[in-house]
């Protein structure tokens, strides 16, 4: 699990860097990077790896309760983001350029990478302290 998290962090940092350095980049390379990023799903990795207790995945009742609570939170938040994005798109602001959008996405991806890396580092330090 730790190796998967480390590989995810490396991919997030690489994607963030590419998006920042080449903000107008398009094409198969960037599409493939975002496809891989979607498969890794950094938000899901954060939730499953660090927030949800392990017992949630071993007890069916806990799992069902978690799934319902997660959906109750995620669905309205997702809908809100879609509405927010549609509103921004139709607002016609001059600052809303591909450069700004891609650099903002890059910064957010980097924040996920730092969050995962800090939790991973903390858990490895705790494990090595017990040895």
C-alpha cells in the first residue's frame, strides 16, 4: 500500500509539473496523464488510505454506513462544483484563461500530492519508531 501511495505521489507531482510548465499543452500526452490521474484518484486515495478506518472495509454494516454517508456528502458537493464551473464559464471574465485554469489545477494537484506525501511520511515514521 505504501508503494502505491508513493507511486501516486510521484505521478501527481509529475502531472502538476507538466501542467504548470506547459499550460497550453494539449494532445494525447496530456490526455493520457489525466486518464492515469483519474485512475489513481488522489481524493479517493486520501480518503481510503488515511481517513477511513480499516475496520470499515472488514465489516459490512460499517461499510454500508460509510458508503451512504460518503454519497450524502459527495453528490451535493460534486453538483455544486459543476454548477460553480458552469457559472464561471458563462461569466466571461477576462482572467479566465487556459493558462490560469491549468496553473490553478496544477497547484491543486500539487496540494493533493503534498497531503498524501505528508501522511505517508508520518505513517512511515511511526512504523520505524515502533521497530
